[in-house]
C-alpha cells in the first residue's frame, strides 16, 4: 500500500503540471487577447490548438502505447511535454504561441491517458475510484496553488513567465520519476506483434458496446463542461466586472472545494456505484451552468459561491473516469485510455472552438451570447445521463476482443 500511494502521488505530480499547463491558458485570456491583439475566435484557437494536437496524437498512441514499459513511456512523453511548455514561454507572438501549444499538446494529451492507464494497472477496481480521485486531485492543487501563482507572475512580470516556471518544474519531476518510479511491465505479453495485428486489436475495441458508449460519454461531458470553462474568465472580466487579480480568487476557492469533492466523489463511487454518483453530480451541474452564463455584475461573494459550485460539480469526472478504466482488461487499457483521451481532447477543442464562434466581443469590450454556450452545455450534460447508463461498471474479459500479447521494445 505504501508503494501504491507513492506511485499515485508521483502520477498526481505529473497531472498537476500537465493540467496546470492547460488550465492556466484560460484565466490568462483577459491578458492575452489585448496583449496579442486577438479576437475571441483566435483565443479559442489558442486553446483548441493544444486539444486538437493532443487528440490526434492520442489516436496514434492507441496503436503502440501498450507495447512499452509504463515508466519508459511516461519518461519519454513527460520530457516532450516539459520542452513544449518551455517553447510556450519563449513564443514571441500569436502564431508562435499556437505552434508551441500544438507541440505541447502532442505530448500532454497522451501523457494524461498514460497516467490513467497506469492507475488502472496498479490499483484494483475496488479501490480505483479513490485512486482516481487522488490523481485527479491534482486539478484542485493546480487551481488552489498553480493558477493564482501563475496569474501573479503574469500580472507582475509577463504572461511568458508562468510557462517558463512550469516547464522547469516538469523537468525536475521528470528526474524524480526516473530515480523513484518502478518499472511496470505487467500488461506486456511474451511476444512482439506485427502492426497489422495491433491495429486490428485497437479497432476491435469498438466491437465492445461499453467502449463505444464510454467514448461517447467522454465527448458529451467535454461539450457540457469545456464550452463554458473556456470563456468563463474573459466573461467574468468583461461582463461581471472582475479584475485580473480577482480571477485568482475564483480558482483558489474552486480548487479548495475540489480538494474535498474529488476524493469524496471517488469514495462515494466505490461505495454506492459510479453511475448513481455521476448522475447526482451531473444533475447538480445544470442550474449552475445556466446561472453562471447569464451572470451580470454581482458582489464578489456571490460570484465566488457560483464558481465554487461549478468546481464542486465537476466531481462527476471522477466516477466517469473510474468507469472508463473498467470497460477493458489491463492488456488493452493503455490503448483504450489513449482513445478516450483523444476523444476528450478533440471534444474539448471542438467545444472551445464552438464557444469562440458563438461569443462575440462588442466595441465596448463586453461579450455577448455566452448564455447560448450555457444552453449547449446543458444539452451535452443531459445527453450524458442517457449514455452513462449504457456502460457496465466492468466488462468481463470474455466480452472484450482477445487481448494481444506484446513485448517491450
């Protein structure tokens, strides 16, 4: 158990940097748009560049990720991610920033799926909800510590500095993983398999109806969440009257709430079932989305309360992720989680891009039509409630296409 906990905290550290690199871009929107002279549509593209790149490489990774020692794959991907983050820090303008986000996403998207596959391999299903909650708690720490610190550095120095610090931190964590993390080859079979057979195995995943519904659930969840989150910070500044400094409070309060709700969602999922807990959290999401996207200038405590609720109900991602790790056996988990991560990233990019098309900036600087984005998010969340019931909590190995034995390279 001690070794399991150590591994989970190492993976949580990786997720912290990975998530912070992605999340910090959204609260930087009020600074990036005027400094780079870009529109809401272009800002949406800065966000989507990462997710579209991550989604594309995630699809490719599904064909080979399960061939490698989990530690070797993690070190290779994490190094590329760290260097990509440093490239973001050095980007001189909009075009170079988009290119750097593409590079970072190429590694970061696969990295997230590999972390979840590693958790699935290392932790039994009976404790997996709690384990996923620990790793996903990295989002809470990123919100409480990372985002406020990043916004402080950006406000007092430059928007480049948060990425430079984050890239350096990633390289330090990489070194710790190299010396501390054990090899993980339990998912690898005794022989190498030709690419054609591996591709057939990956495509064979789609014969499992639970796999198809799990991927659809992921897409709907991102549509129902990321479309609103992408433009929440610019909207709070432009329409609600927040200052850039006050955005730190939103992430500080929201992250503090998820420090409690994410592990709680994991424990509740293990005790009462992943589908009922997901349903409860999702139903609580709907009114929060509708109110937040129609918000007018309001007292700070009221806005922070709504933000806390929004972060709290995001706990639905914990049972959904734990459910996703259970639809395939360990030998196919890396491939499936790569596919799932790819769908997640592509759906997030699409959600941000659609929100950028819907939201319009007026001559006075305010944003219009954000409530339409809220309606789109509610529809996505309602559809997710229909889909989640079609996914079994676990699929017997006999129902999954035969896993192929593979060997490390």
